[in-house]
C-alpha cells in the first residue's frame, strides 16, 4: 500500500501539472513562439531524439559533470580529512577556503575561458570549482563533529594506527560524506547548464541557449525538462548509497 | 589489597569568562571547580557504587580514572602506578550509547577481543560472550536494530570480553525501563561473581547501589567531595525490605534529605 502510494502520488502530481500547463496555454491563448504547450514540447523532444541531438547533448553534459565532480571528490575529500584531523592545516587553509567558497563558479567563467578556452576543459573546471569547496567543507565539518564518545571508545579499546581511520573515522563520517556528495552533485548539475550556455558549444545548456537564439521555445522547454529528469536520476542514484547497511544508522537514530 | 588509590584529586574546568553569564555563573573569572580533594582507595575485585547529585562530577571522576582527562591536582594510582592514559586494562561503559553504530553487535564485541590471537578462538569467545548476555541470533544486527536493553548488554559484553582489571560503568542502565533494569541488575551480580574485575559503578538509583555494591561512596554536590563511605558486607541476593539493609536504606535516604523513604 505504502509502495503503491509512493508510485501513484508523483504520477498524479505530474499529470495534474501537465494538465494545468495545457489549460493555461489554451485559456490565455499563448502563441507557441512565446511558450509551447505540452504536446508541442513532446513533439520537439521526439524530433531532438530522432536527430540524435538529444542523446549527444546529454552525454556531453554528463561527461563534463562526471569528470568535474570526480576530480573534485578526489581532491576535496582527502584535503577535507586532513583539515579536519590536523588543526594547523585547518588554521592555515580554512580562512582561504571560506574566502573562495562564496565566489560563484559562474564568476570564474571569464577566467576559465581565458585560461582554458571554449570547450570541455573550461566546463569541467567550472564543475570542479562548484563541487570542490562544498565537499571540502562537508568533509572537514564531518570530521570535526564526530562524537567524542566514539573517539574515546577507540582509545579505550586500543584501536591505533591505520585502524583508527578505517574502523572509526571513515565509517563515522561516511553518512555525512554521502549527504555532501548528494547535495554537491545537485549543485554541479545546476552549474553545468549555466556553464554550457557560455563556455562550450554542446551539451544541454547549449541546446537551450541555441533554442532561444533560433526562436525555438519548444527546444528550450524540452531541454529544461531533460535537465529535471536527469537531475532526479542523479539524485536517486546517490541516494541509493544512503541505504547501505553500515550507513543507515544515521536515519534510524532520529 | 588496594587496586586503585585516589589521592587529593581535584578538577576544575578551565574555561574562564570575563562576562558573567548569570548571577551565580560557575565559569565566571575562575575555572569551575568540579571535584575537590577526593581521597579514597578501592580494593581489588570489589564492586563500588558511586552516588551523588546530578552534575556533581561523577562522570568527570570516571573520565579521569579511565585516563580520558587529566586531573587539575592530585593523582589516581592503579597498582601504585599513576594512570597515564586510556588503556584496555580499564574499560569504560558510557552513560550514552557507546557502541559503534556502523558495526554489527559481533564486530562491536570483537573490538574487545583483541587479546585472542587465534581467529577461531576469538570467534568462539565472541559468540560465547554474546550468548552470555542473551544476544544469540543477533550477532549480525546493527545497534539501531537492537532494543535499548540489548544495546546495553552488547556494550557490557564488549567490555567484559576484554577482561579488564577495572570496569568503569557510568549509569549503564539509566535509560532503561524499570523491569529491564532489574534484570540487568541481576546480571551484574552474576558478572561480579564470575569475573575478577574491580567494578566501579555510577548510579542515581539508591536501591540499585544497595543491591549491587560491596560499598557505596556518596559524593556531595559540586564542588564534590566524599560525603559518606558506606560498606555493604551483605550476601547476595539481597532483600532491601528487611533487617539491616532496610535500616541502612532509610539512613541513606535520610542522608540525602528525603525523610519518608518509600
Ligand atoms: N568539558 C567541560 N567543560 C566545562 N564544564 C564541564 C565539562 N564537563 C563537565 N563540566 C561540568 O562539570 C560538572 C560535572 O559534570 P559531570 O558530567 O561529571 O556530572 P555527573 O555527576 O556525571 O552528572 P550526571 O549525574 O547528571 O551525569 C557539571 O557541572 C558540568 O557543567
Ligand atoms: Mg554523568
């Protein structure tokens, strides 16, 4: 029953939203070049899919997000661990991180273009920036908020050396890290579209801006919908990690 | 023979504030004195219960005896040697949940089983201890899949399997329901008879202390010192309602200012 409800509710809300959209277009008599109705968008989606452009755009965007996010993860998590564990590193680097963090990745676009030119490298760099700082801060504060009891239990039972990290530190922060990854991947996906509008000539962001330039509002809306669907899929994929048996305790405790 | 000797132990928390948070702010200007000049000895293999008002520093005293914190002045000697830090020789059972939530009951208990080098023997011992505390069949459950009482028992098993010389238990059963507490109390009497560990036990429950202890050390309010030291040379099982136990119980209640003991 619960499962059924889970599947039924989104179907209903999406269905109602599409109906309201269609109704609004008809009642207000909006011309298709201003904002297309659901049928026109479905038609555009089909067109884009058949021409192969949709698939190419999606892979181009996913390619950049994957690389940028992956590189950011590889850099931010180890550095975050070091900053969390080692006080002097934190005292040294944290102010710098806190200063750089609020600078929107979009503000870096001109710099990226100047250094890396139009293309994948710029886009990946921007995704990297958008993910790196939040992940770093997530990791660091996860280390800092480990319950002191866990540390004491570890000391008490003589858990030393490398085991302190593999048996206590990492498992204790893993749930926080996964939450951090989830939120950060969402941000990365937000940023890729903006980056592609300016820094490259392919991907879903480019599909949208190109649709606007050629007055194809149906392409624009189709692009937006694809962004939403992929965002959902990415989030769902990472949320599976939260179901791991050694991670689930955090949810259960509340 | 004396196992533990506490000598002139004092502890103040250092935090000094220039601004007074409230009229009687404890940390204002000077550090907040928690323990003052504690002196007592604990006999090897004995079961000592500590009682005292909330916030008087019982947990602080235990943290110092376990080596997690340093005293401001004075020292704690175990077998004549000052405590230098945490060690598997003195295991602490925490007031709040101390099991690692990311490990199964078995993996948690395995933490205390480091002294067994042969893996087959270790596994058998772990199973025996889980069995002893009634967790057979729950070896592979995570703490959040166990009840509060089962978690406490797993933690006790983890402490006992390490065969510690000293077992420091900080209100281990404080969060349990009444019936479970009574059951755990009985199990602790058995533990005391089966194991050689010197047991130190904090409780708020005077009846619990009377049931379990060879001795009760009563601490005064903060800054706390030993207010009364009561030997309990009675055999188990004990009936608190009759004889000497009953009058002693009344006396203790009277001591803490409750005049109509229930
Ligand atoms: N890290 C700390 N910094 C400052 N003050 C502290 C710290 N830890 C404890 N205290 C103070 O020390 C006093 C004693 O705390 P403690 O936890 O030892 O009490 P307790 O006797 O175990 O109380 P309870 O029975 O409620 O558990 C309290 O007044 C508390 O405010
Ligand atoms: Mg306490």
